[in-house]
């Protein structure tokens, strides 16, 4: 059995090595996607274009504006004195936000009669960005408030304290970098696309060339054929995973905080589940063109949209959350983020391993049943 599996794997390796374009795609595509997603797909908001309408025109209002411009969050692109320009600036997209400082801003602060008013007008077309800018603006105001309280304490000699001092701390990703969050999903996307497409095409290719008939009448069993054909792609997939992790470390400083052994088995289980999809597609397809179309649709679309790679599953409608269980990438990404980002043990994500095994069993069972029916009819 081992001899026959080795012979099939050797044949598949030789066939792959002859296809230079496929080998180039397999090893270039992951690095290309990593660079694109790492630098282009980014939820971090920096250098927000801010316009300022200062109706107060005092030293205190100018100090507040200078504090905003000195941070890395805001970039003052325009200062104006006419209220009519506000709508024009937001309409034309010259700024993402407009800060309006009303007349009497400094007077209200020093009089200490009531809270001084400020207004931030935000471009709400992109709701996510607008919410982030709002948090930045609230943080800037809070920081300025603390500065004013310290100055008042120094003048009066009376120390003022805030009743509740909230000090948030972010675990696992202190700088809230988007890239650290996306890398595990990127690994899942690349692996499932690579494995599903290559496995389905490899098996369908035997049908088109007629060599599958020779294999069927030989002493090779279906299990030996599948294992022999999968070994090269599993090895390539592990190499791709290593490339992505190494590139992520070099380009973005991403370090695996958990166990490499758990990472290895998580990838292995995911490859088994992805392989099951590829086998199922090869059974229902009669040509490489059909297999490629189905494999691309089944692997790439769910892994991108329904896996939690980019969009949080918790925010989806309940029906869509049920549909997300149709891709093993959902479970794999949870395990990867737990290992790479959190560094936790198997007790936290063991269920994800179980889901991937169940997923693989279901698709392999379905492929076996369909293939037997086709064989009987033939």
C-alpha cells in the first residue's frame, strides 16, 4: 500500500514540476495577497482630514486646534471663518470632519458656569470610519479637559479628581493593528483556494485524459489514489503557510504566540477538510473548466465573506450565521487567531477541530456515495 501511494505521489510531483506556470502561481500568489491585504485592506484610520471653523478666535481655541494637529490622528487641511463653507467642504470631500468652535468658547470655560460647547460635523457615508473619527474626537476633547483641569488646579491650589477614572487596556493586540487580525484569515483563504482548486483539477484531469479508467482496473484502491495525490499538495500547502508566517513576521512583525504543534495540527485538519471539498467537486465535475469554476466559487467566496475573515459573523443576520457553517475556513480562522494572536491552548478551541473533522467526513461521505452511483450507472 505504501509503495503504491508513494508511486502516485511521485507521479503527481513530476506532473506539477512540469507545469511551471502553476508552480509560479502557487508560490507567488500567497505573497502577493499578503502584501495587498496587509497594506491595502486596513481598518486603521490615521491622518483624518479635518477642517476648522473657529468663531471664537482666542488663544484657548487655537491651543485646542494645535493639540489636534500635533497628533497622528488629525490633519488640519483648511481653516475658514464663514459658516456657509461648511456644507461645501463636506460635499466636495475636502475633509472628513469639520470642527466648529462657537463664539464664547473660552469665556464659557473660564466663567465655569456651564460646559463649553464644541461641534464635530462628520462625513457619515462610511459609517465605520465616521464612528472611529467620533471616538478620536471624543478622546481629544477628554485629553484637553484633563489638561484644563490640571491648569485650574495649579492656579487655585485645589486638586481636582475625576470620580471614575477609566483606563482601558487592549489584550493580545495592544496597538489594534488590522494586519494582525487579518493574517490568520489570509492563511485560511489562500490554503482553501489552493487545495480545493488543485485537488479538484488533479482528479478531473485523470477523467479527461482517460487515465482514470486504467487506475480503476488496477490494484490501486480509491483511498490509495486520494492519499497519493494529496501528499504533494499538503506539503505545498504547509510550505505556503510557512511562507505567509515568515513574510508576516518580516513585513508586519507578526509572531506566533501559541504552540507551533497546535498550529501544525490545525493546518493539517483544515487541509483535510479542504481536500474533502476538492474531492467532492471532482466527483460531480466532468471537465477541468467546470471543476475550476465550481472550486473557485465554493472556496473563495465563502472564505472571504462568510468565514469571519473580514466581516464579523456576530453582526450578520441569524440566517446568514447558519450559512457560514458551510465553509471550514470559519472554524480554522477561530483556531488560528487563538493560537497566533492569543497564544491559548487546545482547551479553548478544541471544538473547532471537531467541526472541521465533521465537515471533512460529511463531504467525503457524499463524494463516495455519488461516485459509487456513477460507477454503477456506467
